[in-house]
């Protein structure tokens, strides 16, 4: 039995109701997709013992990885039937270079005392700036190599108390998936330079895939032309993406062991329409120099003062892809369904709601 499989039976993912006695057909399409996919895939994740070292600093990633390895090995040894994309997900996040359990997903500082779980495509570039600024004093007159040439460190060089609180920001999974595509795949130069639009053998082949006549096929994304090109490109990516998972697209719940331990976090914010207000709440909760530093990166104070509940990413630096404004340009009902399957664990365990535009798209498609 999964460590989290019981939770889905007693709560509605998208409607917020108890709904334990309702049949699955009585939920909307989005909720049914999420529940079905979760039970077929993430519902097989095995429970792990509550390790007392969890949330005590830099051991967190190893504990989380070892827990998922237990599930991966069990599914292989017992020949458990799960979707193919879930098998490749377990393979890629536990393999060499998977990235999900890498140390750069954990920032910390003593000014103020804080551990932070950073997730790809949830304003990571700005959070790096924030923690570099919070730890700036650590890099003054130091000979330690941790600060590098930029005199910047995301992890404090000071002793980090074990009881330091934890914080995290999460994001709507559908919007995050599109943001990753726009950032890593949409532009051919970026695909070549970064190599994050996996599998590269399909989307960024150095020599190109060859047919039986040894003639190279064109790059899959670059070969798409005509009306509806944006939707077709995104659909092609979503279809092929699970052949090789890149950490920018892996469910958020698998970062920092969130699927098991998000309830233990002292602060959870959402990068959505109330993003600036969650930043304000975080600043007030942890205090110190955090309000000033957060405002320097996100310029949230004026947004809160002006009651701006319409964040589209345009304030958050030059790296923002404004994905929330572009969902209807790239998504179709088909890609929504696939994305909800892949990312169902985020909706089940992180308390996130399927956005209205996605539910509307599914409902219109079924008429």
C-alpha cells in the first residue's frame, strides 16, 4: 500500500470536498483523470520509515532518493504493472544525472534561519539571487571555494542548526510544464545550447536520426509547420517527453520529498495569482533581512500595496516565460489529459487545484 494512497480516497483533488462515498464518475473529467492515473502509478510508491534525520539539513536528498529506490526495485523485482512513463520516471530520477535529488535543490541561510526547497521552473533563478544576497557576508574575506568567482553561495558557510525551519514554493503543474517547454524546448538555439529538452536524440540530435537509407530525419520540433504550430509542437513534446525525464519537468512532489513531508514544512507558498501576497507572508513570518531581499528580487511590496492578484510572471526577472498567459495558445484537451496523468501526484499531495481553463477545455472536448 502506498504511503499516500489512502489520502486520495478521502479527498477531492480538484473540488476540495470530502467526497469519500462518491463514485469516480461523479467527479469532473480532470479529477477522474488524476485519480485514475495516480492509482495506476504513484499509488504504488512504497511507504518509508519516518527517518529522524529528515529535515535536519543536508541529509534530506539522500533520504528521499533511497525511499524512491525502494519503490523502483520493488516494481522491477515483483514485475508490478505500471504505466511505461512511470517506469521511465523512476529510472531517470534515481539514475546518474537525474537531478531531482541534487544538492542545488536545497538552499539555506542563517540570516534569517531558513532552509528552502527550490524546484525547477518555480522562479529558481530568482531564488538563487535571494540566497546569494542573504549569504553575502559569508563570502567576504573567505578563502573557501564554495563562493566561487561570483562570491556567491546558495548554502550558508555557517553552522546550520538542525531545528531550522523549512519553506517551499510550488506552482500549478500544467503551467509549470508549459513554462519548462517554452524555456528549454521552444527555441532551437536554447535546445542546442542547454540540452535540457530531453530526449535529445529526438529533440536535439547532434547528427540527426537516420532512416533505413541513412538519411537524417529533420528535428521533430523544427519540422512542424502550418496552422496550429504551437499546439502541435507542445503536443509532440508531451507525447515523447517521458522517454527521458529532465528534472525541469519531473513532478514537484518528488523534489525535497514533498509528497511525504510537505505537512512538515513551516511555510508553503504558491507561485500563482497570490504569489506576491505569499511572498509578503513569507517575509513577515521569517523576518530579518528577508523582506528587503525578497523585494529586491521580486518587487512584491508595491504589488501587495496595489492589491495585484494577477501575477503573470512579468515582474519576476527577464527569465520569466509568462506561461500563465499562454496556456490556451499551446494546450489542447489532449495535452491537458496527458499532463494530468504525468503530474497527478502534484495535485493529490500538494493541495493544488486544476485551473478552470483546463477543466473547461476538457469539458468542451467531451461535448
